[in-house]
């Protein structure tokens, strides 16, 4: 819980995802209670996280009822504390909450196929050995593999993005009701950075395999672990401790968080700078590992 005296600052914190709700305590709150008046607390919910909003709203309302009962019992006055719940954004569906995680999941599927299955298949067929007798250097070969994978991942995620708009009716703030070029650019950058990092990771993982079947069997548990601990389908605050510990080092967590803020909260670069920093460090590390693995694995 954080106390701020400026309502504009509180709303900015809500847009940046730093808080899930704003409880506005009116001036003269204690005076009104002593005068047996009815006091209304305004609670603004971040309904882009419908599960958290559904828990916070009733929880605060119940707390206000208990406070009213306590005041009436202990002081014998008729003061009442009431709660006015309001949503910070338009009506928001759970399917929209899941959408960013679905986009990242599509990137992960492409990473498994383009960054791994295709590479292992090429090894089995001797195609990679054919590349090695050409003037191409190994880093150029791996760069081509990664670039091709990123393009495929972007095509997949962008196609799914527009399909979600048409079929499920999601309305990202960056394009609805008015277009925000900065928001669109940051959203695209998130997809590109995530694609490059995940494809580099699966490429580094796949280089050591000589059998495509073994790679496929071992890669999908990785996919499910990253997906379910990313907050794609359930808020991170509701995770048990061991899942929270995994989510801290899960790149998909930061990608999903950044997409939600950019798509639904109208957040700017400052709100997602931490997510970009982690994704950038992760991507850089995976690029180095994929280069080292490719050199040693072939």
C-alpha cells in the first residue's frame, strides 16, 4: 500500500501498473465520522486485470462495512462508511487479459519450430554441413536462422493480433479510439525483442540435438513452464511462492507485462523500461549462447 497526496500521481501509478487500485479518502474524513455523517470512499480499479479487480473491490467494500459496524458499536454514533467502486477503463473482458500472453505463446511456438525443429531437421539431412563448405561464416549462418525465425514469429503474432481484434473484439488503446504511434512502436519493439530472445534461446538449445523427436519431446515442457508462470492467464500476485520465483527469471513474464501496459493502460516508455531492460539483457545473453553453441555443436 502506497500513500500519495496527489490524485494525478496516483492515476499515473495506476496507468504504469504500479498499483491495482486507488482508494480516495476525502478531506475531513475523520471529522465527518465524528459528526455521524455518511462518508463515501471512491475506489478506482485497474479493470485491465479483471481477476484482481474482482478481488479488490468486494474486499474494500467488506472492510468499509466492518469499519462502520465497529464505529457504531464502539462510539454509539451513526456514521457510515460507504464505498463507490469505479473502473479506470472501459468494460474489460477476461479474454482481453489473456490476449498478450497468447501473442507471446505464438512467438514461442514459432521459436520451437523455426529456432529448433528446422535446425535439427537440417542437421539430420546434412543441409547444415552443406552451409559449412560455403564461404559463409558460422555467425552469418546463425544470424540467418535467427532473422528468418524473427520474421516468421512477427508474422504469426501480428496476424493473431488482428485476428483477436476482429474475432474477440479486443480494443488496444494504442489503436482505439485514436492511434498512438509511440504505443504502436513500443508494442512492435516488444514483439521483436521477445521474438529474437526466444528464438535465440531455442536455437542454442536445439544445436546439441541430433534427433528431432527428442528435441520436440523436451522442448514443450519448457514452453508450458514459461507460459503458465508468465502471468498470461492468471495475475502474478495470486501465484504460490515457487511460481513467483520462476516468474522473476521468465522472459515471457516481462513481455506479457509490457504488452498489457502498452495495449490497455496507455502507458509510456517509462512504465515498460524495466521490462525492456530485462528482455534486452536476456536477448543479448541468448544471442551469445546461440553463437557459442552453434560453433561447438557443429
